[in-house]
């Protein structure tokens, strides 16, 4: 097979992303997933050819994986990528969901079969386009919670689940007796919830005065240009929402808080001394966060919120703690900082969990099946939901999906469409 992949380059000249199996080199989670796919697919299935089409800020390209069966091409835009893939006679094209609307017409024009990799929560017109488009043949979700949110929408007829690949071998386990260090990994943007952690930090210090907070990431993780605040870690307005909680009366960052900026494999040294990991404590936007897998691979128990895709990547009470509200964050952190027995047990479970469910040798066969099914025109089977029925009103989506199979109710709207309509109304649109 000849498989085309559109890769959204970031603006970070000189970045070495050629060995993703050793860890995230300092790119966004979505880019890292593409790097992992490029590297491991060619390792396991050398009979197939990958053509990777790179675009965006093409004068500042990072160093990519070099594999024998991978061809790289540079294009000026996503549309140019499709046109080049058609000229290359690719059997199919894989691309990120944020390009669906701009590529719908050219995919139809070129009659190019495609799969859309969805790395976030989506709603509105993009779902309808994916459901109806004759050449978008698969929609790839990252876990059961991700997939289940769309079970009553027509797009689910094309839906498959492929979890993110993660190589735990690249992450040595933490020290046997780690210091009271809390580590956050992620972009410092509103959707990733760092402000909630910052607001909880003074309460943590009241109970564990020697606790230290390491923050890995910045507001420009995804290659965007922003006007930074005085701390130099986030967009000015967002930084102002959390700065009072991590600075003293003199405006300087507290001695217990360490903003590390963007880091690649060298963050393993911080993981070695980390006792508690925190990933997006609001849970907003999270589907299958790589940062949670990274820290669990290092035997670090992770705290996040029990919503969206977090139950797929953190086992509450098994590999970490999933809180129900932001008010519970400081208590959960303090519990894992002070209860060494629970901390150690969760950490040991965490690494085994990542190795079992996300290791490349476990996941890569799903990609081969996906591409083969697309070429052969096979349909995607429906997967009935099994658990976490309160997450995102899954119970209601399940009932709605069942009703829509009956003739009188076939035109009932999907709950995700109702949510989109309510959101538009609240925004006054």
C-alpha cells in the first residue's frame, strides 16, 4: 500500500524529532502521535510505503524520523498536500480533523480515500461533513470515552478506536523514594487547566511546606506566536489569572515553583524525582493525553479530573486519582505526597497499565487493519458502550442511539448536535 500522511509542522527550527521512540522531543501531543506512527509503522510493515506531506512554516522545518520506506514532501498548504498525494497515486490519505472543512472539496475532486484522525472533541458542521463525505471512509477516535460521545451521531458508522502509541522503554522509572515534587506537563493555555493547579498550590504548601512544583511547557507549545505576560510562560491575559498564586508580594515566582519551559527527553531527569503528576486538572479538551502516559510510564501516579477521555488513560484508584471537582485537587495532591504506600502502589500499577494498553507493538496492528480495511472497502463495526455511563451523559446518548434505530425516531438529533446548538445560542450566534 501507498499511504499518504499530512503532517502539520510546527515553527521550531532545529528541533530534532527524528527519534520519537525515546520520548516527546518538545512538540504538541498530536504531532508526537504522528511521529510515532511514522516511525513504528515502517518498522513493523516495511512492505508499505509512507509519503509524508509537510506544510506550514516550511522555512523552519524540524528534523523528522528517517526510515527506508518514508518519503517526505514539502507543500505550501493542506490542499497542496492532497493534490500532491493524488499525483503520487496514494491509496489513501491520513490527516488531522482540523483540515476537514478546507479539504472536503478537493478530496471529492481527486476521489482520494481518506481517514481523519481526531485528537480533540468536535461538534457542529465538521461532524456532518465527515459523516456524509463519500471519500472520508474512517474517523479515528482515541479511546472508548472519545468514541462513545458520538454513538448517537451518523459519524459513528465510520468510527474506529486506535489509542495513542507510547513507548514506555524511553522513560526510566523514578527514584524509589522521590522528593515531595509535583510535576505538571502540558501547554500553559486555558484549555489545559494549569490555572486550577496554580490556585491549589498555596493550599498544598500549607499542608506540605517543602513541596516543590515543576511546570514543563509554555503557552507557545503548539508553535503559535503569543504576547507573553511578565512571567514569560503564557499569553498575557491568561498568565494574569494564575500569577498571584505562584508569585510573592514582590511579583517574583515563589521558591517552590519552577517554570521549566519546553523540554524534550531531558525532562526524564525531573520525572526521576517526581512523586505526583498532574495533567489538566479541569479535564477540558482532553481525549488521550500523552503527558499522562509519560508520567505513568515513569511510575508516577497521575491526578486529573474524572471527565472526557481521562478514564481511558488514568485508572481512578488504580494508577492515579481522578477528582470530581477543582476543589478536591489540593487534597488529592497532599494525599499522594504524604501516603507513601498508596503512592508506590499506584505508580507500579501505572507503568504496567501503559505497557499493556499503549505500547507500539500492541497498537500498530490496529493501524495496519485500518489501512487495509480502507483499501478493501470494509465497513466499521459499531461498538456498544460498556461503562462510565455518567461521563458526558453517555447514558442519554445510548438511549438516543437506540431510539434512532426505530423508524419513528430516525430523525432525532444527536446529543452532540444539541450541545452545539445550545453553545451557539449562549454565544448569541
